[in-house]
């Protein structure tokens, strides 16, 4: 009920905001965290086209998160699943890992810390193999929580740079406060956030969108997911909502005292399970 009440406070407007990325052949299953929706997991397996699945748990401290995910994927019909906890750069650059990904129909990232995941896999041969899977081989890449955050090129780390009071996380919409780093960039024209309604992450996503007004922000709640198609459209899966903030046509974006951010004509979309949008 509390998530429904929070969602009901959002103004529902029409239209969505992404655009097609040239050369993209694959799919993305981006899950907001919490309980992974089984309809989303089934769609992930279906898009693996009977090929093996690789689960990568590098965002976490150990393999624990991968075992439950593997069980869900088996329920959905995945026949061959390989779990890999890649920590060292030499492993991320090894022939064995890249060959495993090159033979897979899908790769799934579990939750944890997105900064840790990028530090372990970013700029390695593993990342190159992931991009071959997505851009050339029409495979699917999925992820939940931290595994969702790494999908966009501008990645929210979860850290604050200005506010140092840990008892008041992201208590205002403030310039220079939300730390961002490079993600894998499978989504280049939007910013992904996760655990969205449940953890009240509106402030941080609005702040990032105002600092990057050319990039809409997509907030995916727990038990919600989006399946992004090669042509840019996506469908909402799961039990909860997806929110999109779009400042591309905003006016008078400005910074006041204490770095407070403001702007006019910021567009909000609230998308419900089952809705499908054509991304322009």
C-alpha cells in the first residue's frame, strides 16, 4: 500500500523519451531490485534462445546472490547456467571468461555495489565480450539493483558528495551532490535508477536529470522491470511502477543558494505493469 500511495502522488503525463541506438541488436532486462518478477525472468530466458546463461556476481562480496537467481532461471527453463564471481582483472581479461560469454545467449548481473562491479569488469575483455553479445549477437543482458544501475552510461553510484549527514540521505535536490561514474553504457540516452519508489529516490534522480538535462532518468521500482528492445521500445514487467523524469524541454534550470537546483516544465511519466512504449 505504501508504494501505491507514493506512486499516486506522481502526475501522469503522456509520452516517453528514449531513442534508438544505431547498431544495437540485443535486448536488456533491467530489474529495479527486491524480488525479481518471474514474468521478467521468463522473458529473459526466452530471449536467450536456448543458449547458456552466465550469471555474474561481481557486484557482491561473494557468490551467494547468484544461487537464488540460478534457481529462478532454472524454473523458467534455462538448461545451462554458469556462475562466475570475477574479482581480479586477470580473470576478467582471461580467454576462459570471454569464451564463456561469447557462447552465451544471455548474461545476468546480480545486485550489490555497482561501483564495485565496474571496478572489476570495466575496460576489460569481459566488457568487450558483453558488448559483442549485445551489439552484434542479438543476445540479452539482464541485471537487478546494482546490475541495473550499470546499464546506463552515466551511472549513479549511490554516494553523496556534498551532504555528509548519513541520517538524511539525499534530503534535497542539490547541485554536485549525486556522484556519477561511467557505466557499461548499453543505455546511452538515459540514466537508470533502481529500488526507486521503495527507497524514495526521487530527489537524487531529479538532481541528476537537472545536471544532465539531455538525459531522461528512468526510476525502476522494486519488483518492477523493463525489457528494452533493439528498436528502443520497452515494456514494463512485474508488480510495480516505472517513473521517467524528462528535462529535455525544461526551462530556466538554475542553481540557488546551497546549490539547490530548480527548473520549470520538467516532464514526468508514470508507467504501470504491462505498458509498452515506443522510444523515439
